[in-house]
């Protein structure tokens, strides 16, 4: 056996030298046959030439295919290179299995050659064992090295090559999954073409995306992805923002509205003034954020490795005890129990898959740890303004002064505000439209920022604005209107004054509009047993009224931004695990103070928001899938843990009671690994089916 092992070692060293010499010969041959690829003055590709001559605008489509190649980061290139090497090694290990079979059936020395190949692949493991032992660490590297050494010394050459094959296949599968998950995560939000169409001097020209500057006008047609962040200056289109915000229904976009890169124009044509392009777009920044979540995957891998390492010592001791009891074969079988070994594989794969699922649902996880912490949340604190209420208020009362009635008062106010885009104007127009009123066209308008607007409707001068605006225009305010104003101040409502010529025609009372989805999501959270709070800088009366309307028992009113953080700290000091949901404005300190922080500001601030989780469509509806997917992640990880323990337990039980062989132990171990890998991939299949159903429903709606 010693002579055989020496032969194996000699063959192994020879293989390394042959491989090195072969690589050098191949490199020389390549240089001689393809000199252009190995010289400094190599040919530039068409795209490289175009990048050097960006001052010349591109027209036509002759370079379209090359321009639309996807950009690849250094990390992605490195990942692809590693994956290619793993694929090559896996193919080579298949040959080793065939070699060992031929040695068993035909020519025995071939088994020694296959053993040398096994040593070649496991040599890095032996090196790691040496480093671990120097640090006085016992890791899975030691377990692997003992298994492979024992298999070869006991003559299990075929089993050794099969062990190598399955190990490399598992590594190949993991690398492939990680590459796919990484690519999916970064392209869910970040796909962008490399060229686009600009409007220059009345002519559409095609240019590289990297040459676009702020202020340029980009032209996007139906069926094309919007390549930049910007404001619509001309056109009307139906835009699908599902990839960015998770919204199931497309939106109508018109002049003055903002659009984002990576969203799709379904119908229509848009002219967009560029605000951000290339790596400055929201989608590109989100791609960088998602890349940073790989750090959490690494922390899970380390935790999984620690779980696996903690079982190595007991496994080796148990194996040693079996040598005098049942012999060396039984001791080797014990090593295949590998309790907890696979957690270092299952954990990172699960988290990557669930990060991808979250992204597909319009939920951006900026800190992967929040996936775990969401299940610990027992207290959820809502910021009031902008979170439970909408930015746009709603008209709740109309107070006309004779001879006007409610409809006439509303018509005058809507006519004056018709072309305005601020929230109060939109609220007035919405109320008029809901009542079915016809809004007349005004002749001319003058708008004073912060005060009001003056328009001419026929011969009548209509003024709409604040009480200060009325006073400035010398419009008298009756006593009863002053009483209404006092009551509105106490309720947290606001008044809009409408004057016709020199007389006050009436006032409109506006109140914050509660989000239509708020009651439903609050009911869901209460059913989960989560305690709910409202924190607001608003007055006591409107805050209490909102809390009562939504069924929230606890609230804090008249709180300053810095006081919000103090209140959250008090809740945590009482032992509560707090999740804070805010709109991202004036909430930065409170967001950081909470255990888990969620922002509703959506895509526009995703890259700069301090929250750990961003709901990309800016709606509370996403809280339900957020908690549900987080719960599914926790369940998946729990199953992973048991799938890393149970097969080893079965192996030990089978060995003790049924004298399980080495092949049986190996089969049990890999069966558990395959089942565990299936468990990590199952959520992707489940949520992919849900996406198909939702997409089909959307298509039917359209």
C-alpha cells in the first residue's frame, strides 16, 4: 500500500507539471497563430472606436447589435471565470470516474491514475487543513481530507472519484446559482441599452448612452425601455413600471411627470428631458445596492460554516469510537454523516433567491439582515403624514356664501386651479370631476407663489388662495369664516378661499386623505399580533382622529423629528422589537433608531434613503408581501437546518442498527444534499408561478 501511495503521489506531481507545461505550450501556440490578440497594437472593436469618437453622432442601425451588449462589471467577469474553471474541473472529474471503472474491470494501474487525479483536486483542501491546524481550528476541511485519504488507502478508488465528482457538481451548481442570482438581482432594476435616440436641432440621432448629458431630450417609442431618469416634456404614453416599483398595472404618463430608467413604454411616444443617465440613474444605483447585499450572503455563509465546523469534532470522535466496535469501514461511514455540513451551502443560496423574489415584488432590501429581523417585529410604528396619509389632500366640506351654491363655488375654484400641478389644486379638480362638473376654460392667469392665483373667467375676476392672499387683495372675511378657520386649525385641516371680483364667494375645507390601502394593511398587521403606533408632528386632535379611524390604539402627537427617535428608543428599552415605517422625509434619525426601518418614498430616493427596506411603489400594500416573503424565508432556512441534520442522523442510525456500508452512507448524505438544494430553489419556482398568473391577468386587462 505504501508503494501504491508513492506511485499516486508521483503521478500527481507529474500531472501538475504536465498541466503547467501544456498551458505554456498552448499560450505560445496561440501567440504564434493569433499574433493580433497578443500585441499592444491589437485591433479595436467597432464599439471601442465609437467610444473614442463620441463627438460624431451615430445615425442608422448598422452598429445597433453591438451597442446593445450588456455591460459587465469586474465582479461579474471574475464570477464567470471562476464558474468556467469549475465547469472544466467537473468535466475532468467525469473522466476520473470512467478511469477508475476501467481500472476495476480491465487494467488496475488506471485506478492509481484516477487516485492521482483525486489528489490533484483535493490538494487545496489539504493545504487549508495545514493552515487551519496552525491556527488550532478544526473545520470541515479536515473532515474532507480524512474522508478522501481513507477512501484511497482502503482501496475505494471508484467511491473516491465519485465523491470528487459529486463535490465538484455541487460546487458547479452553487456557483451557477450564485451567478444567476447576482445577475438577476442587478438586472431586475438595472437593464439599460447602451445607445438611445436624442432630439438635436429637430432631428433624431442615435448616440451612446454614456455621451448623454443632463438637459438632453431623449425620444422613446412604444416597445422600448426608457434609458434615463427624467421629466416628460412632450407626449403621452402608457408606462409599465413593474420592474422598478412592482406595480401590477401600467400607468398613464404625461407632460411634467417623472419617469425612470428600465421602465417600459407600452404605448405612445415620449420626449424626456434627462436628469440622470448611465451610472447616475436610479436603476444603476439600485444595482450597486443589491451588489452590497452580497455581504449578508457572506455572513450567512460564515455562520453556516460555523455550524458545520461545530459538528466536525464530535463526528471525528464518533468515527474513532467505531473503529474498535465495528471496524474501519464503519468508521469511514460515520464520516459521511456530516451533521450540519450543508448549512454552509444552503444559507447563502436561500438568501440570494429571496432577495431576488423581493426585488421582483418591488421591494428593495438594502440590508439583508432585515430579512431575518422582520420575523422578530412585535411593534410597528407609522409616521403619519405621507405614510398613513397621501400627499394630496381631499375636499371634505364646502362653505358657499349666497348667492353661490356648492357646485358653483367648486366650479370657480377648479377653473382657477385647472392647470396647476400642486396637491391642493389636484384635490380641488378631483372633487369637481367626481361631482361630474364641467370646468370652464379661463382667459388668463397670474399666480403668486405661496399666496394664491388670480384668473379671468369671462368678465369675472376669480381669486383662489389663502387668507393672507384675500387680505392682500382687500377681500373682507366674514366672522363666520373666521370661526370655521379656527375649527379647521384645531382639526388639522386647511381652508382655501375663493373670491369673485371684490367679494368672498366661499371657502373649501381640505383634510389629509387617508391612504385607501391603510385600513386593509392595518387589519392584516393586527391579525399578526403586531402592536401598532402612530407618531406625528401634527396636532393632538387630527392625530387622535386618524388613529381612531384606522383602529390604532397608540399614538404620539406634536412630536419633532428628533423626538421621534427618542420615542422609538423608549419602546426598544421596554423590550419591544420595533419596525418604523416612514416616508423618508425628516425621518432619518427615527429610521436609524428602529430595529427594522421601511421607507415609502419609492424609486426616487432609493439610493439615498436611510431605510433598510424600500417599498418601490410607495404604497403600504407592499407590507403584506414583505412580511409574507420574510416568513417564507425563515421557514425555508428552518427546513434547510433540519435537512442538514436529519440525513446524518439517519446515516448513524442505519450504521448502528443495519450495518450501513460506505456506499449507503454516501448515498444518504447526497440524498439529503439534493433535497436541501431543491428546498433552496423551490421558492423561486413558487413565486415564478405567481408572477406568471399576475402577468397573464395584466395582459388580459390590457
